[in-house]
C-alpha cells in the first residue's frame, strides 16, 4: 500500500467507535469474570449430587441478586433472551385477548401474530382512549415496550397498567431497553435481556409477579421453562446488572449529542426526540437532510463509527422503519433517519467524533 493510500485509510478508518448499544452492548468485565466462575462449575443445577447442588446454590443466589437489582418482588424465570421471554409470556399467560402496540419489537409481534395491534400517536405514545376501548374484554394481556428500541421513546406504563388493571387485564412490559437504566415499571410481567446492559448474549429473564399468571410449560425453572439452566450466563447477567450505574451514562458524555440537536435543526434535519412524548437520552433517532439512512450507515462505517438504521433484528433489510411509519413520520424523514445509541463504555470523545462526522456528512 502506498504512503498516500495509508494516509487516506488512516483518515477514513480511525479506531472504531461503537454507537449501536441498542442492538447489543459490549460484555462488562464484571460479567466476564462471573461467567468464568460459572464455566468452572459445569454441573447441571437440576442434578441431586453435590456438584449439582453447588450449581443450584449459585443459580438461586444469582436469581435473588437479579431481583434486588431490578427492584422486583415477584418471580424470575431465566430464559435464553428477550425473544424466548416474550414467547413464554404471550403463549402461556393465563389471560384472554392479546393486545400489542404497533411499535413493539419484532420478537413480540412474531410471538403473537394474531394479537390485536393498537395504534400509537404521532409522539410514539400508546393512545389511552384506544387502549381503554380495547381492554373491554375478558382479562386481556397488554404487551408494551418500556422504551422503544428505534426512537428511544418511553411509554407511560403506570398509566397503561392502570387502564389494563381496571379492566381486569395484565400488562407485559418489554424492558429490554430499560433494564439496568431505569426502574422496573408497573407491570405484571416483564422481559429482560442481559446483552443490552453489558451481560452476555443468550440469557434473559421473564419477570412474573406470580407464577399463577402463567401455565406451566417445561421441566426447569419451577416447571415454567424447558431446558437446562445456563449457569455461566445467569452469573454474568447478575454481575452486569449489579455493575450498572445511576445514571447509566454520565450526562457529560451525552453533551455533544445535545449540541448536535440544535445544529441538526439549523441544517434542516429532524431530531426525532423533539416529537416524542418521553424521550430517553440513550437512544436518538436523527434524520439528516438530503442523505438516505442507508448511505449514512455506510459512510459512518467507513469513518469508523457503527450506527444503525433501526432495530438490529430488521435493519439488515435496509427498509424504511415500520415504527416510524406507525408514528406517521413523513416518508422523506423516515428514509433519512438513523439510530445512535450509547452504552456503559461510551466516552465523550467518541460522541464528539460522531458529531463531527455527522456535521461533515451533512455539509455543515
């Protein structure tokens, strides 16, 4: 490679910057250390011998630590992740009609393909009037995200639970993007995914206020889940939760994004947080004027920055976001919107570098 080419490559591809934490986040060192302990204790927690009893003791200790970290007084059923937790709740909840919002994660919609889909307002919130009418049926189960994975909008789960409970229904909160960042909301069941807050991939949990809310469906986890428990994953998950700080990301790390918001508006872009009912600072949806989201993702990648075009489970298709469509976002804005999400190891310098590249691409 010529010196000129090397110089160009260094300018285009510096050290990588990862700003796609809503998709997955790096493993925390505390979680890695806990997992190594679990790998050394390889026995099946359901076995009656001494090795199995030791594994069971560690599993139950981790279960209690997860409950404490999440402020949950009910039961914890460990799963392979959010998708299994969603399927477990939606397939086996002792409830009637399944109701889901139109902006739920794909794993929820796929687990309940026949569920009634409730529209959201243009600010991303679930319409309370629509919900009030929809829950007027026998013991419905309402599935709603705590935080939307594409826009960062936070639903008013306290109000939603109030409406559902008044009608005798249950609430399933998808807390994949909220656990470790915010308190567990008012709900009857909650979905948690470890790899969203620095735990390992392949482990999550379904929180249940009472086992009576679920029909038994397996031989493990008190009879509510099939499959040998993943002890290293559980230990890693508990350690990652314990390591989460409050606030999850220091405010000074986010300051360059706050500065970019005003610059984006002046350049004719759209800062989607301006339209949301309750935006979280950890996920931002940003529309750049005159450049498609697909092109932006590639240009940022060339500049050494990982961002995304919506949820990782659907962004590989590079299609316009159905979440933004459900919010009635203008097609030209939706087509130019990328997602930027920060996590436990994001630095201010990394966010500042993203701001610089964004302004450069936008022609500022």
